[in-house]
């Protein structure tokens, strides 16, 4: 599938010919194209080729998004300005003005905190919604697979190398983290 998706010309599909054609590929993968896999060697196939399991994505925490929001250049500049404002206003202020000299720098710092907090909260809510949507879509990703001569419906996480997939019009086929649409 990867060779087909990345090909430029029809001549680029020589990988099947290099392995003895369709029958040679089936022999190397130890699969009968009319019967499918038997299921007796799934553990061996998983050990040799790996599995098709993809872990569910995990949402970032609010604090990680907050720290990421503080990485903005403008917010960094405002934080430095707030620190300098508080420091120099307190140092250079007269004795009577020291009680209110910190207010301007603190207001800048508070504004930075509010902007970063609200932005990261909105991003966190979007991330949670995306994870829920992705999980709902992922639950629907099933394929019709020929195993033991019977067509079974298998979730894409349960696919093994050598499975004979029954490709239908409009069906999504997951391969190595990519999804190809059969048309």
C-alpha cells in the first residue's frame, strides 16, 4: 500500500514482481488468498512484524498548555517589563510613593497571567473535545477481513500482516499510521 500511495508511475510498482508476483508475496507471508489467516500464528506474526495497534492520544494537561502559552515572545517581554517596572519603581520611588509604586508592574504581570490562563483553558477544552471526537471515530474503524475462510469484522488495531482485507468503496484502510481511502 505504501509503495502504491507513494508511486509516481505505474512502473514504480515493481516490488510485487521482485517477490514473485502476487502468489510469491502470499507464500512469503504464509497466507492463502482464498482462505485468509488461520489465527494460529498471530503471536508469531506480531513478534516478527509488530502489531497494528495505535494507542489512543492523550490530552495535554492545562498546566502544560499554560507553560506553553508563556513561551510566547510578547508575553516574555511583558513579564520582563513587569519585573523591571516593579523593581525600579520601588527603588526610585520616594518614601510616600512606595505604597503604590508596585501597582503598575503588578497589573502588567496580572494581565499576562490572565491572558495565558484564558488562552490555555480554551486550548485545553479544544484538546479534550478533539480527543473525545477522535475516540468516537476510532471506535468505528473496522475492516472486513477474510480469516479461516470466513469474513469477519475486525477493528483496525487487530489487523495482522497477511490479513486479506475486503476493500469496499469508500472504506478507510489504516496502514502504518496513515489512512488510505479505497475508491
